[in-house]
C-alpha cells in the first residue's frame, strides 16, 4: 500500500465515455479507468445526455482508479476535471437538472444561429467573442430553449457546462473558467469575462451564468457524498479545470506557440497556442482561452473525422476492423487514383461553418475498390484539417511540428498522411488519455504539488516520440490534390 500524498487525479468527461487517471509526482500514469455511455437522440437533429450518467461514470472510474493504483483514498492531493465543450445543463434553484443536457453535437438550433448573425452580424460577433457561432453552443441552445421550452428557462437558476456540472456535484459549488466558458459564445475571449454587450443585445439574463475563476484555482473540497462513494477522503481540493482540448494540449506539453496538436477521433481538431487573442475576422475557426494564464489557442474543428471511416465500415465493410481497412488503403498509391472524399457527413465547421454541408465521393470510376475508398476517406479527413491549418498560419500562428493524438495515431498511414499533407514532422505521443492527464497536471499546479510550470512543455514533450517526416515525393502530389479538394465544397454546395 502506497503511503505518500504525492498523487493527483484527473477526470475527462467525454462525449462517449468518462476517463479517470491517477499520476504520481513524476507525472507518470499509475492508474486509468473508463466507462462508456451513449448519446440520446429524441429527434434526428438532437443530441442529449442525462447529466447523472456523467456523475455515475465519474464516481465509478474514480473508485476503480484508486483501487487499481493501490491507494487508500487519502493519498490524492488534488482533483482536476476536463470536459466536452459547448453543452448546456439547466439547473433549478435546488441545483437539480431540469431536463437532459443539450450537448455540442446537437443541431436543433440552426435558426437561432441565423438569428444571432442577423441581429449582431459577423463582424460584431467576432469583435466581442473572437468566434463563429455553431449549433450546440450554449448561446444557440439558450435561445432555442427560450423559444421552444420557455418553462425550462423560467425555472432555470443556473446554466452550466458539462464539466462544471460534474465539479458542482463533487464540491457543491458552481462556477466556470475561461477555457470552457470561451466555447459558449457568451464570453469575451480577449478580456476573459462574460460578454455583457452580447447579453444585453440579445436580452439574456447574466444571473444564470456562473462566476469565472482561473482554471487552476481551487473550487472547493470533495464533499462527503462523493468521498463515500469513491473511497476518497472528503475535503480533497478540486480545481475548476478546463475544456478537453486545452487539457489534452497541457497533457502533451503544448503550452507555448510552436508545436500544435492534431486530434483525429470521432471529430478532428487542430490546436495552436497563441500568445495574444488574435482571431480570424472571417470566423472560419475558433479562438478559445488556454488553461494557463495569458495564453489562448486557435482551434480548427471538423465534425466527421474518424466518424467518416466508421461510417464507411458500418455501411460497406462490416467484417473489417479499422486496422484491416487502413492496411488495405496502404497498398493504394497516394491520391487514391483521383478519388476524393468530402467528410461532411454531419455538416461542417472549419472552414465553412455550414451545418447543411454534405459529404461526397468525387471522381469514382470502375477501377476504384475497397482500398481506394478507404484511402480517399483518410486523405479527405486530413485535407479538411489542412484547410484549418492554412488559416492558422495565415493568421501568423507559428507551426513547427504536429503532435498526433486520438484513435488515428494507432495506424502508421494516418501519421504519414498528416506528415505528407501538412508538410510537417509528426510526432506520436506515448501518453494515454491526455485530457485526463492534463486535468491531473492542472490539479497539481492549482494545489502547488507541481511548481515549475515553465518546464512542463519540455518535460511532456519527451513523451512525444516516433517522429514521421514528410515523404518528399508525396508533398507535391498532395499540394495539387489539395487544390482540387478545396474547390469541391463550393462546386457541390446545395443552395
């Protein structure tokens, strides 16, 4: 039985599962646990989750991780939380959810998004928030609730983001912090405060929004109920935490401009730290706050990254694994013999911000087979992400190397495609569950267990190995392919 208190816990409240890790003072993971759950879809365009499933998953994984690490529950110095962004939990005056949470994948609020742009305009929204608005963001969801469920908003005492609700259940105290709050589109990202000009313009009540604190501040101590269920000691400090993307970047050591992360999971994200709140005036990508003070990040997001390959497997190649599909694609020459794929199966964000965008295979001929289809999907996903990368570099974001993460790191072809299409070296992280790892590290910062923050980037970068360099013969080919790819959405857009 271990006896020191030099252990930290990180919880990642994801869309499909909650993961908990425990690390030691060397930032080495000593335990990890996960519990999966689903998304409820009452209507085709709706995406909801019962907040109680998050709480139960957190309690279960916290207890499992403590047991797996061989700890007695009194040896955890602090707890951090990362969480899925944008979603909305409505609480009544007693702190009880009024309805299921409406999460980021929800698309019911398309008319509300259009209403905001019509009333405020792209330019003003950019100046106030630094961001485009999309369905599933708290602002759009709030407006939908006012128009469609006025009774819900009459009862609502607080609107919380998913990870903020979980922390509320762990500490009994509500609040938020800049990295996640900036994803609501109710936040002035540059000033790191709620945007009262926007709230006033849309006649929204600021009293239902929680107070903002620094990401690494201690929110409160673990309450007796949570301690009893998880086997931990009550009173353990719980910090405010951060968005899953900012936390995974911290877990990778991406805390200063230069390295960027490319995550290919169900969706895809590029994360580029910037030292000033510079945003895209055309609102093609996002500007959010990092979890470290006076640091921001540009974020490009596509909606159907790994989801595109899952769709192809589920619809056409049910007997295949993702590994066997990628193996088949590896035997196809770069460019898939002129076959292109637009990964817009659920609409698209960067760079089009179009929930009505449609996916497509283009250039299909009789000679194309299984491997061509798979390679075209994989190339299309990375080319879609390159659209965001080009915007980032155009805004002056320094990009020195790519740190690859997500499920796509498990096959060499995904890594080589990123290196060739981005024309940058790609490093695969050896860390697992990096968002939960980042949450544990931030808990260490907030509680003083981790003191030298400046060395974090260098320390965590040591875990990014297995560099994949661009293939010189493929760079020019993919440059030409990307020029064609970039013309497909405008040509096929359905007006």
